[in-house]
C-alpha cells in the first residue's frame, strides 16, 4: 500500500507540521494503542 501512495518508511516531519492544529499524530497513536490492547486481549484470553 505504501508503494501505491509513494510513502517512504522512516520519514520525519518538521516541528511545525507535528505541532499544527491539523496534525493527527496523537489520534493515530491512540488508535494504535487501542489496537494493540485488543490484540493482547484476543491472544491472551484463551
């Protein structure tokens, strides 16, 4: 999928982009946390 959209791993953004009002970095981090927790529950609850 990354190749389709021309994305490259390991890229960083400037502080201005990271801290902008339109930044979704923290939303993405929260989504990742919930996904990891769900996988842990699914695999450890058996």
